[in-house]
C-alpha cells in the first residue's frame, strides 16, 4: 500500500506536496531538489523520511479529492 502511495506521489502534484512538507527542513529540501524526477523524489522521501512521506501523501490525497469534489459540485 505504501509503495502504491509512492507511485501516486510521483507526479507534479505529488512533488508539490513533498516540497510543502519539507519546507521546514533545509537538508530535506535540498535533497528533494537534487532528485532526478518526481518519482525519484517520492521513493527517496519514502525511504529516508517516512513521516514526511506520510504527510505528503495525506496532503496530496486531500488536494486531489477536493478538486474532484469541486468538479462534482459544479456538475463537470
């Protein structure tokens, strides 16, 4: 299940969530910035900082679900 979450975070929206949770830690931010892709960032965060990974997953899930809910409410 957590590996599936790592795959889900491996896109632009997921990357934004990862940078958001790492904002308070300069070392983590620097490491994320040096990763070669969004998927690399996701797996790196999963392996090195599981607590931040979980928070990023929660933020990403909320953002994706709220966008879908808004579309549903608007009838799109």
